[in-house]
């Protein structure tokens, strides 16, 4: 009986959400945006293949579409919390319509090119990386915590409908009318979504914090919350185990292929990063162990407080030796990551004198992004840009009041 009542409550909650006109408009807006997204996914693959005849160039175009989501994903939620969600949704819908119009004009005027296609796909990726968190926070502001679970379920239904309808519509347009017609439909979808979003500002704005936490502090808290998930830990641990297994296997195969060493060893093609992989890997494994003991379990953290992630973060990095250890480890990670990214692209087939400079630049860019981002945390604490004001108030005490 209890389960029956729970099911009835869930059904009633879902029906009450659907009866809300503002929610229906937001749902339609999301459906249109997701439909355009899936249409574009089909269109970009087909167009890139027609232009270049290369499956790899299809992958490059798809990567340009997805890369902004990977890079901007950790920051997009912070942006959605600090800016007007209504304005952000209007910008993403209007921006999508403008980009689809640019595609439409490009194909209607027979002026399409592969690299303009890649650039426009990158712009699409930036907009979509902002659209998703803005919609999720808008749902919470509109319906509250009690009904947000049912609303997210309905949003999932919207995504599945768009996943089924969008590729079919794109395929039909491409097969019978061409790319211009496909992007004309996308312009219409964005226009409908934009019209549905207008007038929702009062319902989705929420109450912004008077003094929002620093961006780096927000990122640190988010990463710590994600790490607290047992599933996230299990996946990361499995990835580390597989990575170590692959590294040991490759090293043994390389050694067995030439049991006798070179009399004179000259490095013609290898890089310093590749030659130090055998050392940077074990050093990073040791660092990961220390990192877990320091910020996860607290066994080597003298001021560790169970559950107080921000305090542990700040107090841990106020120690110069600890921060220098982290920074040094991130430099070793940079060498490791540079060679790994370079080798990954080579495995995917991007190994040609024409593409090697691009491969080098991409590997260096990814490495710089990760290393600079990670190093910024201890540097921000040591520089005083991040601090635990609660600890300062407790230290000063009531005498200062």
C-alpha cells in the first residue's frame, strides 16, 4: 500500500508539473534545442565526409563540436549561477539561430568550406555547454527541490524524443533537399525555442547569492563533491589500474623486442617527455597515494576536518612544502600528459608531416590547460586569493567584536 501511495504521489506530482504553463514552455524550448543538436550531429558528419572524403576529418569536426563542452563544462554551472538564467537561455537560443543561419547562408550561396564548418561547430559547442546547466538551474528555480526530480525525468523524455526525431529529420533533409534545408529547419527550431523562452524570467531567475563564493573555491567544492561519490572513485581507480597495466605491458613488449641494448643511443625522434615516461609514471602513482592520504582520508593532514572540504583544501595548501610538492607533481604530470596526448593522436591516425604541427599544438594546449588549472589552486591559496574566513573569525574570537 505504501508503494501504491508513493506511485500515486509521483504521478500527481508529474501531472501538476505538466499543467504549469511556464514549465510547458521551458520543456518545449528544451525539446527544440535538443532536436537542433541532434540534427546538427547527423549533418556535420555527413557534410564533413562529403567535403573531405576522410573519416578522420569527420572526427575532427565532431571533436570541434564536443571540445568546448569538455573545457567549459566545469565553469558553465558557475556561469549559470552568477548570470541571469533567463538571459543566458535567450542568448543560447538566439546564438544557435544565428549560427544555423550562417550555415544556411553558406550552403545556399555555395560558399561552404571545411574549416568554416569546424569553426561554426566550435561555436555551437560553446553555446550548448552553457545551455545545459542554465536549464537545470532554471528547473530548480521554477519548481523547487520537491518537484525537480520529476521535472528532470520529463526533460529526459524530451531528450529521447529529440534523439529519435532530430536525426530522422536531418537525414530526410540531407537526402532530398540538401544541407541548406537541414539548417533552415534548425533555424526554425531555435526560433520556436526562443519564442517559448520569452517571458519566463520571473519564474526561472531564482535568488542570486549576495556574495557568491570565489570561482576557484566553487570549482574545488564541486570536484570534492564529485570525488565523494563511490561510483566516481571506482571508475577513476579502474582507469588508473588499466593505465598502469597498459604501460607495463607496452614497456615489457618493447624490452622483449630488443633484449640487447644499443651500444650508442642517439635520440632522433623521441622527446624528453617520452623518455621520462618510465619515471614520471611511478612518481605520479606515489603522488596520487599522497594526495588521497592528504585531502581524502586526512591521515597526513594535521588540520583535517571530516566533511569540511573547503577547510581541508585551504588549510592543506597554506603549507609551502605541501604546495610546492603539488606544483612539482603537476609539472611531472605535464610531461606525462603531453606525451600521452601526442601518442593518442598518433594512434588515431594523425601522424603525417602535414598534421604533426597541429598535433604538437593540441598536445601542448591540453597539457597547459590541465597543468595551469591544477597549479592555480595552491598558488591561489598561497597568494591569499582564497582563504577560509570562518577559520579567521574563529581564531580572532569574540574579542574583536
